[in-house]
């Protein structure tokens, strides 16, 4: 059984956190020891903190003691100095909490191509560290410290009652723009107090990210700084040992990550609507993913949804150029707001010409959440992707991001 709870990451035993925000700059520290895993951007331009953190996880046996993260500066495309600065951030925290810096992860988010203000970082570590705590305000402080253009915090926590016992999983994430395709300009820090081995935890995180953060699209850009870390403190005493326990843990982890992913899509820069695109009847899992993401990526679909325009032909076109293999004469398309439903195409035949269907569709298009379901009629596979509408405010936010 999965039950949502309050408290964010500090609801998980063995996790303490805090952060502060100073204008556009922020600094967060999370303390939690245990086996850890990471998933990172696939952009060829990879930020210095990711290079450092990836290397640490490869060489330290997959174990972390803490995370230090800043916002306001991505420390990306900053050359050798960027690597020095990222290493220095881990060293400064390691010295203060008296652990080897190989067990400290570092993350950054913000403007690309600018040198770090290390004086600011060094002068704010002590105030943050002195306020680190295991209460909810610790999780909130860390979350707010890593926000950039985010309008709302992204926090999810659950208590899991499973065959292995009762444990918790909690996560925070930031991300609003530069989202897609393999994670976006997002940071995700996820914790569990179940005992999971470093081998298990990497596979669990990779599989969960593929079903969540890798299935969201805001604007089609892939960031240099995407990072999601998962650490297992083991403080609940529950050990994930057999296959059943592992399946239950995987399901719970995916619940948290999908919850966070939907929050990111809903809070896309300038967004007014959340769009959920589900493709069923695909020949392969990859085909289902391609079509689902193509629909929420399409600027024409996104702008139509923003304008409440029932221009559903754009959805069919987006699936058509996605690369998925299907026969257009066999597809079916339905759009819903969660209450009302409009069936637009059935086995390649247009139903939309019915005036009653058009009236239903117009009402649905004005909802805050739009559910699109397309059946490709080609096989047994399915996938879901999440996105948002494309608005005037997206252009405004990104036109003057640094000015």
C-alpha cells in the first residue's frame, strides 16, 4: 500500500536538509548516508558538477554522505575552472561535516557560461549547515534554494507498507524550462529509508526515470545540468532482498518520480495547462514513447491547447512524424478533461464532424488538465508522456532570462 505523506525528503529517516535563497542565488545542503545512484543529462555539453558527481559515484562504490547544490549559476561550459569550483564545493562541505569529499555530490542550476561566485558559496555554507534539520522546513528550505524559474516547489513523499515492511520514499525536484528529452534543466534528489544495495538502486532509479522524468516535455531543449540522485539510508530497518520486495519498491519509487515529473510539466515556464498524452496499441515500447512524446513536444499542439482550439488534426500529425510505425487507417483518438470525453477518430474514421462531439471538445479544451489518448492499432505496447501548453509568457520569460 502506498500512502502520500507530508514532510518531503526529511520525512525519510536519516535525511536532514536546509537551504537559503539570496536573490537569484541559492544554496542547499542535504545530509544522508547510504548506497546511492545517479542519472544524468545526455547533452554533449555536460556541466562541471555532473562530471564530478558521476566520477565520484563510479569510484566510491556508489555511496553518498551529502549533496551540496546551488542555483543561479549552472557552472556549465566553464572549462577547467568550473571543475575546480565544483570540486571545491564538495571539499568545503566535506571538511565541515568531517567526511571524505569523495562521498559528497555537487549539483548546480542556472545560467550557462558564467563563472561561479565561490566567495558567495563559501560565505553561505555555514548559515545553511547550521540550520540543517530533519523537520519539514528543512525539506522546504532545500527545495526553495534550488528553484530558478519554478513558480511552485515540487515535493513528494510516501509511506509504503509492503511485504518487506514499512518504509518511506521522498523526493524534491526543480525544473520549469529547458525540459526534454532525457530529463531537462532539472535537479532531483530522492531518498528512501529502505535498505537497497548500490547495484539494485542504480537499476531501480534508471527504470523509474525512464518512466517519469524522461517522459516530460516543456520546450524540447535538453539541459547541460540534468541530475537525479537516489540515496538509501536503510534507517527503517527494512531490507529489499527478494524479487517481490524489489517489485514493490520499484512501483513505489516510480510513484514518487511520476508525481514529481507531472509537477514539473504543470509548472512549465509560462504554462497554464498540464497535458497528459497516452499512446496505446503500439507495435513496440519505443514506438509508444516516440508518439506520446511527439504529441506533447509539438509547438502546434501546445499552442492549440493554450488557445482552447479544438484543432485535433495537429495531434495526429505529431504522431505521424514521431517515427512510430503504424497505419493511419487504424488509429483512434480521444481527448478528455478527466470528466467529459470526446471521441474524435475511431479506427481511422473521423467522428468529430458530429456537432455534439465538437461541443464536448470545446468544453474539454478549456480545462486545466487535458488527457489525450491515441490508439495506434498496431500492437500491445503503451506509454504516457506529460507536457504543458506553450504561451506568450514562455517567450517573455526566456527572452530576458539573463537581463
